């Protein structure tokens, strides 16, 4: 989708916030799963953006933000497993 520079930059900033702020605010497996869905939606949007007037710095920020969210999505499954392991009582442990 071709957009103006402001929309292009705002969308990249939104993806950056999803990766660097919202992820760290998640305090449980359910919140992380919700974050994953949000991150995938925003990622798909930003990947599809094109701006004829974007400068090389804007495009580099887009590339770095896309790379960061992909890495964070890959690592988020591990964090979900950690949350779930803590939530499950060990075998033989009284509740």
C-alpha cells in the first residue's frame, strides 16, 4: 500500500513500540499470546507499506523494526513456556 511519509513513519513507530514497549509489559502467557497477534497484524501492515518520498533512513528504520519484531516473535514462544512452567505446580506438590 502506498502511503504518505507521515503515515509511513507513524506505522514504523507503532511497530517499534509494539516490539520494545508492549512486549515488556506482558505479565503472563495469555497477554503474550495476545501480544503475538497484535505484533503479527502490525508487522503485516508495515511490511506492506511503501512510500515514494521516504528517505533511506526511514526505509532502514522500517527494515530494522521488521527484523526486530520477527526475532521477538520467535523468542516469545519460549517466554510463554516459561510463564506456563511457573504456573503449573510440580508433580506431587500440594496446592
